[in-house]
């Protein structure tokens, strides 16, 4: 359902990605690992169409992302790709519930439908009692679960996560790992997760190892 072919990306004289190709099947949980500077985050951002490659293609369900116009690409990204970052990026002035709803409102989905799904997701993620709390009133683990609910609100085809456990203590890390597999079991989502955590990477269906901008194993 996701395919990248011959992706290259340079910043000045530094070539970060060198003809990277990969495929991710429907419902897979795939981890991307490698040393700092290997190109993991750059690859994830290209897969999510947040930055453009110098060359190469990214297809999601056959849609060539970088052939879309800016408006169509933004619409596609909003509906088909969910993002979870190391630093949750919740909007501080909004409650947990409002943060979860925002991508649904941007997509133009009916307000009542968005709010109903947000309630369901917060219930599943054990956050319903915290729905009216703002991010400053939530623990690190709770903030990251709100970010996951936000990523799921539009029922995207794929969830892209960049070091999602990197800012959590060991207990919350374990809970987050179990949560990803529980979400896959319940909703059938596909995950591509950049991680430095070998323990978690070993739990995923498949590990893609980047080294010096190239895939060394997949």
C-alpha cells in the first residue's frame, strides 16, 4: 500500500538518501532503524510528503504523491496519512478533545461525526476522563496518546511515527508499544515507525535498517 522508489535527497553537498526503495504492505508495522544521521527522519518526512525528494517517487494506494498539486497533496495528506512525532506538537491553547478533533475539522467532516469519533478514540486510549484537560495538565504518556488519537481521527491509510517513544520513560514506552499493536489489531492500520529502540524494533513485523543513506537490510 506504500511504495517508495529510488528516493534521493541532498542538503548542499551532503547526500542524505541515496536511491532508497522500499515497500510496505497493508496492515504491516515496520520499523526504520539506523545510527543518527543515517537519514531515517528525512525518509519518513518524504514518505509523508512533508518534504520533497530530489528524485524518486512515493506511492500510497497507487497515488503518486509528488505528482499532485499543492492543494490536492495537502488534502490527501490530511485524510490518508497520520503523523506522530517525538514531541507530540499538541496545540497548548486547546483541550485534548479539541486537539484530536482538529484534523477532522480541517478535512471538512461533519462536526458531529468528528466529535463522535474523537470520543471513541479517547475512550479506547483510556483518555476520556482527561478530554477537557489542556496539554500542560497531561503527563508525557497522556500527551503522546492524545497525539496518536489525533493521528487516527481521519482513519488514515498509514501512520508515520518519528521516535514516538523517545521522550517517554520506560513504563510509558512499553505501554506505547503495546498500544500500536492494539490499534493495528482493532483498526487494521499500517505503521512506519522510526525508532532508536532496538527492543521495540525487534517487536515489529519487519525492520528496515538505514546506513549512510542506503537500505542495508529490510
